[in-house]
């Protein structure tokens, strides 16, 4: 397979790290963003120790200006971006009647506006080169809703609306656009949930366990090869059977 340039946002996080590793193992040259330089460089050194070179560029993806600068920085280090994984995300949980405007805008900004901010600077180049892969990391809670997550569920459902519109607009240009919707994965985000609540979540998962970040990375990797060129606008659930929409 041809080695391509891949940008994974939020690549330093639990799921992002596995996506970075998977794409690198597939032979691609991978970049991600950081916000805190010391944290970013320490993570980069850790990856280097595993034999994986990752290019780093600073950028908060909720800012259009920073996202554009991030993309241009990655291009200057590795070349044009052919593969984009919109993975950066946060939660700010609260029942809606208590939710603050800040909790709403932070979550929409980082999870959904980021898709516009980072994809907009890469899409024209992909269209010119007639090849591209864009994958949104949404969530099971964007598919089924979740108590205490009106902001997050709205952002994550919005990400798939973004996917299916871009998929239509860009199919003729060799660009596929897909969504992966993970269920509950054993990352810091989920391990921060109190143990009794987590046990209740696990009880709802037919596989009887939380997922691993590698299992999400595998789903992302599925969409990347040339052989996946006819798969566009899909929403791939990777959730241990917890939600089986169709
Ligand atoms: N964990 C799960 O069970 C689960 C389930 C379904 C979906 N997801 C989704 O999967 C994605 C990754 O989740 P995770 O569990 O790996 O989370 P995580 O470990 O908290 O990692 C999040 C990553 O996003 C980055 N990030 C956050 N806000 C950012 C911003 N404004 N600009 C740039 N980067 C930003 C973080 O960087 P910093 O270090 O700078 O904060 C970090 O690298 C998210 O979109 C999440 O919603 C997760």
C-alpha cells in the first residue's frame, strides 16, 4: 500500500494513540496536534520508543485559525494530508436543566466545530489530488442519546450528519468520508466514571466488557485502504453489541 500522510486530531489521548499506532503500522506517516508542548513532546518520545515517528503540531481544534495553522504546519513537515481522523473530543456532562452555556459551547466546539475547522483546510487538496480518507470518531451516545449528555450527543450526532453530507459532495473526487461510533472504551475518559456506574454500563454490553482502544483503531483502519474506496457515508458501530441501530 502507498504510504500516505495522516493527521489524527487528539492523537495523544487514549483512543487517538491507538489510531496513530495503527495508521503507522499500516505504513503511513502520521501527525497529531498538542496543546501543551511538554505533554506533547513526552508522548512523542514515548511513541519513538515504540519505533513510531509522529510529527507534532500545536493547535486547539475548536479554533478555526489554530486548526488551519495546525494543518499547514503538518503539511510543511510531512506533505499534503491524505487521511484525516477527526478524533479530538471532550465531555462536559450535566443534565440539560443544569447545563451552562459554557458546557454546551465547549463540547460543540471541540467535538463538532472542530470537524469544520480541521477538514476545511484539507479538503481542497484532497479534491485536487483525487484521493482522500476522512473518518469522524463519533460515539454510541450520538446514536442513542444519553442521560446527562445533551451537548455531547448533539455534537456526536452532528458529526455523522457532517459525514454523510461530505460523503455525497466528495465521492466523485476519490474521497470517502465515514464515521466510527465507539461504545464504552477503557480510556481515562471512561475510567473516570465512578466504579458503580461503570459496572452498570458493563452490564448493558453483550460482550460483557469495555472495549479496547485498539479495537476502535482497527475500525478506523478498515476505511483507509484503496479497497475500501466504495465504502462512504457509513457509520460503523464498534460497541460490543450495546446498541444495534441499522
Ligand atoms: N473513551 C470512550 O469510551 C469513548 C467512547 C465513544 C467515543 N469516544 C470519542 O473518542 C474520541 C477520543 O476519546 P478518548 O477517550 O481517547 O479521549 P482522551 O483520552 O481524553 O483524549 C482526547 C484527546 O483530544 C485532545 N483534545 C481535547 N480537546 C482538544 C482541543 N480543543 N484541541 C485539540 N485537541 C484536543 C486531547 O488533548 P489534550 O491532552 O491537549 O487534552 C487528547 O489528545 C473522542 O472524540 C471521544 O468523544 C470515546
